[in-house]
């Protein structure tokens, strides 16, 4: 994928992207690393120097074995002491000598991304791809991510569903300074809890997610109850998202134009301690916000400021950044089992329906369900993840798609959007033939 200079106007045009894999460096903590980590990037990791002791006794494993004849007590424990959903590892602890740190570099760059042929948009991307690269680590490993901002706008990374220390949560002006142009911020936390999760930028979230800043984060447990009950042959991750191409283009251009205003905002360091991240990122509290409005400040949402409401109305619906017919197919063979991790990274709910099969819904938001649920349509709401198990029991070429009509279109034209196929590689050997017309003799 071609990186572009974001100082010019963002347009839609046709260029074919190249997919890149994220390079991971697996390492152990050395004494030198440890000293370095303790002083990383000022605002980033200074907190490591003065961590409070963790309230002991609350941490328990909540992993439940699927198919266990009596899983209920483990999932909904009756004893008072264990009903707290405490992280397995103290989020506020520091890496110990010998513990594994998985290090990743994430560069935010503007890139041109092709959704379908002839529809190419300027996107914010992690390392040049939309979605960003998949991060896959083992539960309990340390995750160290160096976020470098190579655009002219601000960004962060929020680790969705992860029990990070608060300083690593990626909320701009809530838990950290936004990572400005040319800056690097290092995130460091333990990968927990296990399961299917994702990450995304948290700066101007409605725009920056649509513009491409999201990716999957898969945390593998030491003992995976899903794998134990349903030993699977293939593992797919499908990130569901949508984009209003006009909204993203116009807002990216507006943002670029107004970026100079960011320098004029009241970003005094003393303010940071009192920020809750809610007052539009500019005011210490509600009273100050109201005072400013009285004094003539016009918030950006006021119609008079922008002329018309800036509300996105998505026109392309994507699975892993592509719309049908460019979506990746799910491959299977008779007798095989596949795991499909569905991630609702966008703003709309989706209802993924598989033809010709029932499947097992085994995990929600990363956690194994007390018992697998038999479905043929699974809802995937914004911010949620759902893992399903599909078994190769009915050879053919089957549609797998969102059952809400709008999301199966490309810019209003059916078919398109969030559709893919479950393709049996041995369908023809099993006798499947596509019959375009059935002639009936009278
Ligand atoms: Cu961003």
C-alpha cells in the first residue's frame, strides 16, 4: 500500500493496496530493559515508579471448560470472595526479570485503501493496512507497543476489553496526552484476559475508527476450552466495520485545515491531572465549559459553525476492510471444524447469518459461554466480539452475510458489503453442482 503525504487534499481514487504482516519481536526482560521501561516516554510509564500494592486475594481464574456437566458454579460463583471479575494478574505490576515481553511497532500513516475495485479512499492506518495488523499473544505475556504518529493529526490506541492499568487505556486527555505528530508513545501491559479482542484509536473516535484505525488482538489462553471441546482445523478473524466515504474524506480535510487550532488549546500540564476526558478535551470541568459558552465559545457541534450536521451515514460495509465481492472466503472441508472470531469494530449492529448450517456460539466478548449456544444467526453489536464454531457437515458453497439489508450493498447497490462465502474445498467431490436453471418436464 502506498503511503501518501497527508498535507495534500484527501481524495478517493483507484490504487491497489498491498497487505503487510506485523513484525513481532519476542524478548525477555533484561535488567537494562527493566531500567529503561521504568523511565519510558515521560507521561507514558512514569507511573511504573510508584505503583501501589495490589489488593491481594481477589484474583482467580475464571476459565470454564465448555461442555463441563456443571459449569454454572464456576461461571457464576456463589462464594462472595470469587464473584469479583478481578484481573488474573495485577494490572499495576511491572515486568519481572525473565518474563516475556512481546514488542510491536505501530506507525500511524495515511495510506490509500481499496475497498472494492474503483473505490479507493485515503485512510488512517496502523502500519499501512486497513484493518491494522493482527496482534496475537499468549495470556499473561507482556505487550509492549510503540505507537509512532506519522500523520499531522493526533492519535492514541485504546485496548478494547483488556484489563490494562488506567494509564495505558489510550483515552486522550483522560488517561494520556494525545500522541501528536511525530511523537511516539509506548504502551506496556499484560495481555489479559484471554479471548478475541480488538484495539482502536480513541481520538475523535467516530472518525478515526471509520478512517481505518482498528485491528484485532487475540489473546490465547494456556488451556483453551473452545479448542478442547471443538478441536478446530482453521482459525479466522473477521472484523466487521463500515465507512461513510464522503464523511471520512470531508472530515479528514476539515481536520487537516483546523489542525493549527490544536496548538491554541489550553494544554497546560497542570490541567492533565484534573481532566476527565469528557469536556471536549478543552475544559477542566463542566462549569468552565459553560462559562466559555457564555463568553462566546461556539462548540463544534453547533450547526451555525459547520452549516449542516456532521453525522456519518455509512455507504460501504466491510469484512477485514473489504466489501463483497472482494471479501475473503471461509474455507472448509467435510469433517473439518473452523473457528470464526467476529469483531464488531464499527458503529452499526450486524447479524451474521450462515446458510445451510447451524453453528456454535462459544465466546462473547472473549469469554467462553457457560454452554455453547446453537444458532444460525449471531448478532455482533458495536464493541462486542463473538466466536463461533462451524462444522463441515453440509458440502457446498454457502453464503455467510449480515442479514440487515443495508449492509449487503456497496454504495446502495446489492449485492455487496458484509457478505462472504463458506466454501467447501471438496464440494464438487461431494457431488455439489451449481444448477442455473431447473427444467421441469410437463
Ligand atoms: Cu486516531
